[in-house]
C-alpha cells in the first residue's frame, strides 16, 4: 500500500529521486488507494484512472490541497457537486448515508 502523506511535498522529502509531477501522481494514487478506489459520494468502485480527486471544501471557498481535504470522486459526482457544500449536496443527492461518516473522519 502506498503511504498516505499530507501533501505532494512530503513525497518529495520522503523519497530519494522523484520529480514534482511524480510526487503529485503518487499522492493522488495514495488517496484513491486509501479509499479502496471507491467514490466517496456514490460508493461505487472504479478503476484508478476513472476517479478524480475532489476538494471536499472547494478551493474557491478557501479549501486547500492537503490530504485531509482531498477525496476520490467519480467524474459524475465531482461534476455534479461542483463548488457546492459536500454535505448539503450529498444529502440532497443520496439522502443520509454511512459514507458521510467516512468523509467526516477523513477531514477532521
């Protein structure tokens, strides 16, 4: 399993020879792997290249690109959520689900 570090910069500091783009790719893969290649919103498993990385708190609202604000999301859910509040959007779309706790434990 790929270790899940807080940001791509940590991969640069923890691995001997790696470019910034390689560190970013490894960071994104580690996030997907940590969630077992499953979209956190709809719960469907996907191939790694079918998942995107979503900012739980959107960048336009001050969200950062650290691990605790990044989750794997299928393209459909990521586009539908857009810059909406994740919890409001998720409940409006899927109702109350146990996946909410998965996201809450990751972001806190």
